[in-house]
C-alpha cells in the first residue's frame, strides 16, 4: 500500500507520535521511515485522497505537533510515495539538500499576511476622487450611456483599483520585510490583493506580529491586514 508522507526531520527529532493520528477513515496510524541521517513521518495512504476538512485538519495537526517538538520539513497536503523503499531513497538521495533546509528553518516560524479591501468602499472612494469617473458613472447609471463610455469607465476603475492595491501591497511588504529572514509572495487574487508568507526568526516573532497589527490599525480606512501565525514553515519547506 502507498504511504502518505507528512514531514522530514533530522534523526535527533524526538518524534513523539503516540497520540497522533493521520488522514483517512479510520484515521491512519503514524510511523517513521529511517534514512541515514534523516527520518520521515508517514502513514498508510487512503485509496483516494480528497481535500476534506477532517483530513486537512489532521494533516496540519501532525505538522504543528511535530514542529512544536523540533524543526521539521512539513510537506504539502497530498504527498504520497509508493512504499517505504521509495521514501528511504528520497531521504538518502536528498540528504544534503534537506539537511541544509532544516538548518535554515531552525528557530524560525512562518507568518502569513493577507490584504483585503472593502470593494464597495474602494469604489466609492475612486468615484469621489476622479471627476472623469464620476462623469462616466453618472452617464452610464442604470444601463444608460454608450458602449464606449461603459468601456472607458470599466477600464479607468480597474486601473485605479489595481494601482491602489499594488501600492498598499508594497507598503505592507516594505514595512514588514526588515523583520524577516525570507518571504514567499503569491499572486494576488480576487479575494486578496496581498498574500505573502514570511519566514521570521523565533526571537522576532512577537515583534513581527505587533508590527502587522499596527499596520492593520494604520491602514484601517483603506484595507484589512490579516495575520496568521506563528505556523510551521509550510511555504519554505
């Protein structure tokens, strides 16, 4: 049967797994596969892996408990290997690379920062701030206006929304970057104009969290800055 792989650790990790369960129904038992100097935490993989709330929570619970015990490389949800020999081969072949990454992650944590804007408030502010957009908005209200006017209005609003979001994102990242070791920036989405993960030295975690909260207060009229963490360094494993 194939194996679901949760994390890679050094052989010095305590790996207290007694009360931990993995994904699947019933929840799978966890065990350890040994390489030369590294180990992997694995469990039996279900025949079909689906992104259910229960399994995602189980996956993250294992990651968080391992990270609380010592440094580990948390693998993304859904990582499956054919068998123990396949896992062992990966541990041996990638030993140098994994060991280096484990060293980089030691005593560091991840914070995820997302930026959200109130769409209605942004549109009102854009309309109030541009005479041309106000003129076009009035001309095209309730389906009136020419196609060219509707097109111009859409383009002007989209450009202004993008400009503001890019400026806000840059402001947040620039303010937080000096407190971090590394960053992983994801593409903006319809929901979030900013989605970035930071790797932060453990001794600066409180300082980073406070700086993010201060940014949220400072930008309250323009955006919401959402902070998650400290977390295992999913984005840097």
